[in-house]
C-alpha cells in the first residue's frame, strides 16, 4: 500500500508550512537564538499545522522525541511516566521533547501532575502541547506555556497546494472547479483537504464536480430547494430536506443550511464565489438570483441561530420534531 498523500506531502521544514507565519517566524527565531521556552501551547482547528510544526521544532533541537496522543493516554499514570522519563537527561546532552497532541483530553488528575513539572521544568526538557479546544485546558496550564494560535488556512492557499500535489503526482486531467471545491471542503484544514483529494483519486472516477459526492459533498441543490421553500413559506418543500434524514445528522444538516444562507449574504456583498461554500455551477447561479438575502438574514436571526444555540439541549430522537416545529412556525407566520 502506498503512502497516503497527507503524509507524503506533510511539511518537514518551516519553509514548507502554509500560512502560519507568526508561529513559524517566532519559533525559528527562538531556535536560532537558543531561546526556546520550556513549554509551548499550540491551539487551532484540526489539520491546520499544529502537530506538523511541533515535529519540525522537535527535530531541529533534539533526537529524543516522544509523541503522545492525549486522547488515548490521558490518565495520571500516563503523565507520571512522562514526568519520570523527563527527569533523566539525555546521554547526548541535548533536549528531550515531549509532544502531547489533543492535550485537552487529559484527566484533571493528569493535568495536575503535568502542572508540577511545568512549574519547575528540567532545563533539558521541552513540552509542546497541542489542542483544538483551548477552553478545556486549565488556566494553570495555559499560564505556564507560550501560546500560539494556528488559524484556519484560506481555501485559496489550500487550492494552490492541491494543484502542486496533482502536478507532483502527474495527474493532469481534472476539473479545476472540483479542486477548488475540495479545498473549500477542507474547512481550513490542509490535512483534511489533502486526505479528501487522496480518497477522490483512489475511487478512480475522476476529479470532477459530479464525483464529489463520493467524498461527502452535500447535495447543495437540496439545500437550495429548502431555502427557497422557506422563502415562499412552502412547508412541504422546505421540510423535504430533513424529513427522511438520519436523526444523528440533523444538527449537521442545519449547520449546512446556515452556511448556505450565509453564502447568500456574502455573495450579495462580494458578487464572487471565491469564499463561498457552495460551488460555482449553473444551479448555484440560478439559486442566488432567486433567493432574497434579506430573507436569509431574517431566517438566520429568528430561527437558525436560536435553534443551533439550543441544540445541545435536544436528544437526537427529538431533533426532527423541533425542526418540524420551527419550520412550521416560520411558514405559518
């Protein structure tokens, strides 16, 4: 089995990292000036480069690197083993680097054990903690780390990288609009976008708009029909989107409907598809001519955002009834 594209094209040096200039510049400076901090905290969405940059830092300063998945090694015993190992200086006199990914998954007792080491870290130890959920990392831990936020990567930059990969792989036949859509489907994560491209290639049905359903691109036309049904106060037309859907996907469907309606507002301002979730197709153009941006804004404010803010309160088996009520209330006004 060949190596997957996300690993094959994963950056191995700072110069290859896409669109994370602040952490890259600062960390390069720290390494060059031998001014590394005892602990760093990398925060950002999945696939935007946190672990990649952590590995690059580690390899530049050490051959003693321990990488830990906080989700599966989250007990106090796991952390104590790290602490005991950290006490011993490496034989080569260099540093020991510990990368803890998904650090927010550590238990409370594990965080407390880690805190003691972060308060008085051995001089030969460097900790790099990475998380997608900063709010779950105790303030006591945060305050003892140098913090870097890794922001979502713009779809245009992801698109450029995907085109580079296609050229490197010798793939010349593809629809450019489909590549742009894969870049958008990455939702700011380079790794996710490359993995989606890899899956699409492996299916062997071409990189086209028609084949994107193979990697989970939603049928935007169903969302268009729902939005237009709501605009026309046609409950039956609007409710078709969710009527036969799996109950466990209903919340995601409503988030997707929100994104489509936000795209309407964005297009009304910019007149461009460049930053939209929806693809550039004849159907999309027709939809944007027919849909009213003011309706979308009102529906988002009155229905979608209140529903999504409260959705955590609803059991999955009750979600369809809540959506049915909200759509019916809107259409009956």
